[in-house]
C-alpha cells in the first residue's frame, strides 16, 4: 500500500509500525490515538501539522504520557510547504504525518452543515449583537 489515512475513532492502535511498508505515507489525523506511536521513531520522517502545539498535545493525552520526543520530529507541514525542509526524497521513505487537529477543518465542516441546514430551512436565527 502507498497511502494509509487513519480516520477511525479507535482509542488504541489499529495499525502497527511493522505493518507499514517502505515508501508508504501514513496520515494520522488524530495524532497517535489509533496509530502505533512507535512509527514516530521508526519512520524515515515524522512530520507534524504544527511543531510546538502538536508536540504538546500529542505527547500527553487521555491522562497518560506517550514516549515521543521532539528529537524524533523531522519537521512540520509549514516547513515542508515553504521548502525549509524537504518532503519525500526517495521512493522508499516511510513518512508519517500526525496532527492534533486543524481548526480550518472544524470551520469548514461547520459552514457545510450551516449551508445544508439553510437549504432545508432547518434551525433558528439567533441575534448575537
């Protein structure tokens, strides 16, 4: 497989590091809740959505501390996009991207729900100011 996109509600890993083949890109959209945290150390590149905020959220969640370190992080999405860090450099690299959440996705989802409700004439108007 070339791409694994984690979109589960699992609270423990359902994909283990040793199952991820060379050349695979793994998107852990909910940090390491459903993805083996060992992948952060064994992948060729571990990329975060935003280095500082993600590291704080990913390292500790649900009342326990994960054994992940900043030294294991290759870079973040902003660094890849701006060219400060290279993306994929070889066909055999195992790359894992994890993110603790993205506000733009929440806003987009909310807007789509609003538009759908408006078309169906659902909900009520609330005056905020």
